[in-house]
C-alpha cells in the first residue's frame, strides 16, 4: 500500500478513527473526573459523536474505497452511520439521569458505547467478510459488557452471560461460513467472491457457506430461529442499553445483511426463500408471543423481533426499492423505538421500576402530555397513519408488491394487525384505567429533549416523508 | 391564487383541536370547539353554494406533490357524491359538540380534541382524490375513535373499543395491499381519477374487489362482519354514536362508490348479485335483531345495519334510481339515525337507563321531546313525507329492477322496521307514566333543541322536496353509471 493510498484510506475512515480515539481519550480522562461531574462525560461523548458526524457529512461527497477493498465509505454507509449517531447520542442523553438512579457511576459506560458505535460504523462500511467480522466483534463485545453493567442485579448478570454464550456460538457459525467461502472461492471480499463463482452459483458447498453466514448475521438482528436471547437480554440489560441495542446494533446487522445478501452470489442462490420464511416466522413469533407479556421491556423485545421480521421482508423484495425500504424502516424505527424506550426509562425513579405494563395504569390522568407521546410512539410502532411507522411499513409493502410477492404482503399486514393488539393494549392501560399510584417520572431537560426530538421525528417523517424517502433511495448502494 | 376551500374545511377542525390543547377552562374548551365546528359548517355551506351541479367533474380541486418518488400527491376535490357527505359531516360536527356539552364531564378537553380530530379525518376521507391520502385519513381515524369509545364510553367500553379497532384494522390492512397492487397495475399512480380510467383484467379486478369488499363491508357494516357495531354503539358516548352512525358507516358505502364501482366495473357487475343478496340479508337480519332488543341504543344500532342494507342494495342495483336512492339514503340515515342516537343520549343523561322496559308515558312528562322523537321514528320507518321515504322508494324501485327476490326481501325488511320502531315508540312514549323514570325527566332545553332542529328540518326538507339533493348528485351518478356499464359492455 503506497503512502497516497494509505492517506486516502485514513481519510475515508476518519470518522471511525475519531470515535475510537475519542473513546480512548475518555477512557483515561474519565478516571480523573471527580464524583458529581459526570455530566462532563455525557457532553464529551456527545461531542465526539458530533465531530464524527460532521466529518462523515464532509466526506460524503464521493465513494471512497479504502484498505485494499476491505472498507468503503459510500452513501449507503453514510446513511447507516447517521442512524447510529442518532441512536448513540440519544442514548447518551437518556443515560445521564438513569445512570444516577441505577448507580452507574463509571466512565466505562460511555466509553463502551463509543466503542460499540465504532464497531457499528465499521460494519456499515465493511466490504470484506473479515472486516465485517472485526466490526461485528467490536460491537458485540461492548454490548456484552454493557448488558451486564448492573453488577448488583441478577437479571443483568444472567442476561449478559446468556448473551455472551449464544453470541459466541453464532460468531463461530459465521466464521465457519466465512472459512468455507474462502476455501471454495479463495477470497473473502464480497465483490471478488461474486466474480469467482459466476460460473456455477449453485455449488452445494457454497450454499452451505451462505446458510452459515446468514445464520450468524440473523442472530444479530434477533430473527427466528436465533431470537432466544432477545427477550432475556432486553429485559435484563439496563434500559438505556436495551434502547440502544434495539436500534443501533440491529441497524448495523441489517447494513451487513443488505451488503451480503444483495451480493450477486447470494442473490443467485435462491437463498431468498429461506429469508422469506425467516421473515414470516419472525414476525409471527414476535407478534403472538408479545400478546401475553406483562413486562414492558419484554413486550418491546418481542415487538423488536416482529419489526425485524418486517424489515427482513424488504431484504426479500430486494432491488432498489427493497434496499431503500429497509433503510427507511430502520431510520423510522430508531425514532419511534428510542421514543418509547425514553418513556420507559423516564418511569424508572427511586424504587419504582416502571417495567410492568400495569404500572402505567391511568398515566394519562396525571401526565396527559407524556401519555400522548406514548400514544404516538405506540401507534407508530403499530403502523397506524399518520405516524412514520405507517409509512415505513407501507414502503416495505410497496417493494414487496413491486417484485410480485403479494402473498407475502398479505401475510405481513395480517400479522401486523395481530401486533397492533399489544400496542393498543398498552394505550388502553394508559388511558382507560384509573391510576393506582402517583407517578414521579424522572424528567430531566435531557430526557424531555430526547422525547421531543423522537416525537418530532415520528410525526414529522409521517407527515412529510418525501425528503427522508429520497435520502434512503439515493443512499442505496450501486444505485 | 384561489382560496383552498377544501383544505380549509378539512383542517379547520384540526386547527381547533390544536388550539384546544392550550386551553384550561372546560367552558372555554366547549365554546371554542363549538366555534370551530360552526365555522366549518359555514365553510361547507359556502362550498355547496359554489358547487356546480351540471358537471360530474371534481370541483374545488387542489393538488400538491407530497411524496413524488412514489407518485403520491396531496389532492383534494369533491363531486356530487362527496359534496353531500362533506356537508353532512360538517353539520353533525357541531351537533356532536352540543350533544356532549354536559354529557361529557371529565377530560372535556381531551374529548373535544378527539372529536375535532375525528371530524377533520372524516372530512379528509370524503375529499381525498389520492388513494394514499385517502388511506391515511381512513386509517388515522381509528385513533380518535378508539379513544372516544374506550375512554368516555360505558361499562364495557374497553372491550368495545378493542373490537372496533381490530375489526376495522384487519379489514383496512387488506385494503392497503389492494391499494398497492392497484398502484402497480394502474401505472404507478395513486391518483384516483387516473386509476378510474384504467382497464384492469377481470382476474385482477376480482381479487381487488374482495380486498376492498372486506374493508368497506366492515365499515358499512354488512352482515356477517357487523358484530362490532352493536358493541361500539352501545358503549360509545352519544357524540361517538352520532359520528359513528352519521358518517363513519357512510365511509364504507362511499368506498364502494368511489373505488369498487368505477375502478372495478366488471367485477362490480359480476358480483352484484352476491352484494344484493348480502344487502337483503342485512336488511332482514338487522330488522329481526332490532325487533328483539330491549336496550334503546342496541335497537337503533341494529336498525342501522338494516338501513345500511338499503344503501348497499341501492348501490349494487347499479341503475340510476338505485344509486341515487342509495346515496340519498346514506344522507338520510346520517340525519335520522344520528338524531335517534341523540335522543337516546338525551334521555339517558336524565335517567341513566337505556332499557325500554324502564320507560313509559314520556309524552306526558316531556311533550316536546316525544314530539320530535315521533318525527324521527316515523322518518326512520320511511313514512311518506319524511326523508327516508324518498330514499327507500328509490332504492326499492332500483332493487326490484335489478333482482325481484331481493326487492321483495327488502320490502319485508321495511315492514319489520315499522314493527320495531312503532313498538319502541309505543312503549317509551305512550301508556301510563313509568314509576321509575318519571320524576327525573325534564323536557328538552334550548341547547338541545338547537341540536335537534336542523336535523328535523332536513327530515322534512328531503321528504317534501328532495330535488335539490338529487340535483347535486345527479351528474356524478350518471357519469358513474356510464363508467360502470360502458366499460363492462365494451368488454
């Protein structure tokens, strides 16, 4: 690699470098921050992300391949990076007060989030199975630790352990698939792989390799049959981390899935049938199991499984609209899901966990404004217009019907009718029950700002989707 | 630049709802809500005054790009069919506010916001010229209605609200897939007029017809997907029932008129016998169910099913008299049944019972109330001189022309109507004064008469001189018929 190439590579990956460097500096500086000055950590972390975002924006003008084909900074990656920035910054804002309540004093919390962010960013830009692996591990190792961050709590420890074991197994499966690909084609680069096998795409060995890779990736987005970790981890992890994981790493998983699945190699192997089955079963399981949950975080865990299933349908559809629909879906999902998690985080105050749905009984009576925001997020998750959640689903359906998958579209809408039930059940508890207790939501200006911002996104994208839709369509790679 | 009249009409209640959020005093909330709905009503009169009855073209059209990448536009417009329903919705809007004046005594602000949001969305449904926009209005309406039933309803309100929500949602979602299929079949546009001009293969038309049928049939509601209606009506507060019966049910029938007939003409003709049979079934079955009710609201709710059967029968008779009768009957049903629900609400506020057995001799206690009740009861059973007589007569003559057996069944339904309505009136108004109710009842007051009078005026106006109403829709209906039959016979 010449010096010029190296310079270009560094330039292309500057945002990642900034985040990693910032995280390292904060790791050291964080130890020196005196007690009671934790808000410095929040603002410093936010500043790191904002600088990275600025750099991403400045470099977004052209496509920059880097590191001899391992990495690429294209508009597709830029779009996903902004979803990650959004998720991370909002998580920081939500964490400040929550960390005090839960007694999370240490700076590692913020540092680990930044490292996880850098892993996700690498994932979005990775064009080689090995760089994908590096990004993946960087991301999940941080989330393992964050999941178990409530050291005094059994649930948190248990969740972390489950997550590590299952995650390690899925990584092993993924790596095995990668090794098969390398053995059969002699390369791990996505583009070169496609070129190497263009003669005979239906090699059973390759199909096996693809299935392994699919299994490894599907684990990360929590789709059936690799979803078992989701409810336990979501319930046990600190709620802020749950919020983060349900949006950031999930979107990163989809970024990789889109790059890998829409690679000609995979596209030629009829693997879409498997993916379609995964999508439908995922939606069905998420929707039906959520019906009987009492814990808010578990409902949201199953809801996130159901949403992952819906988004995978966009992958099945493929094509320009299919890819754009998945990206658009994830962007909107980030807004509405962080919003609803924000309200759950806000309820945690004093000794009150606010994790059981019944805890919200009559909430609308005491806090009509907040209750209305929850209503907005929940109806958006259910996909009722004029919220953004409707438009997200609508665009996936358009992509499906465009490719002729009308039956899949019908199944998808019927399952989302099932899913609507458990969202409006929560609305019912909030609005149609008498309050049994007084509420003291932990409302700091930061939490308020987060809720206002996510609500604005949820309703704003719903009413004026054109610009965001165009953004997603322009960001489709190869388009 | 012209004034975007329809946008004003649609968003006036929404603006009112937004303003209400900042008010704290309950009385201020009531008066503001009333102000905005009356203003909206005035605008709808302006619209009707400027309406050209000689053309079937869309009028007062507005068109702005919304999501150009998918061919979605913000397009509004009215023709002779929708103009009547815009007017009806605006009329019932302020009547609903008046009907909730004292009946709603907690969370008044939230209630009025929901009510106004609801009105804006329903108006949007009737004005939309873009299929996507239509769907957004159509579906968004579930949110305020869910809250109106679920928060301010009776004892079984939660169950009723869920049932209403899930039924309608499940029906609408299939409609959504149908809409998207239509989008691709019709050349990637959501423009309703452009889609109307498409000639789709019969196979596609058939599938779409059933996808649409499920959504519209749930809304109308047609037997056998009617079971949400009695629950929703019984549990909903008075204003909720008025809006539900007055305009929400019309949206289903309007869907048939705006989409099924012109876009899927071959399928509509092919399946018209099935639709006529279902209509006749609704008329007779609804009538028998109403006959067996002791609860006043349930009785009116089941009578709604029966009356909406007349509407769908008129529509799928697919001839001029049937269609005009069906549309007029939609308007009449909005006025008459809206009024009947208002009357049930008025008496319920006084006695807190809806059981017919608890009443008797109201004529002696509340003579003005009973006199008006008589008028609307007679209107509901289609006595000559009232609005429903004109509508039902047209529907029946259209129905007999289309299918004799179905017409005969409808006549039986009309007889049943006389039986349960007169029976109800006799038990409630005549006879000795019931011991249980008598001392609590005072007659209607000025506010209530203000709400009742306009409805009474329309009962007699349409009944005695229906020409202006038929004139409004005439050109559009004739155009609709040519769309259906020319294209159907051209194949």
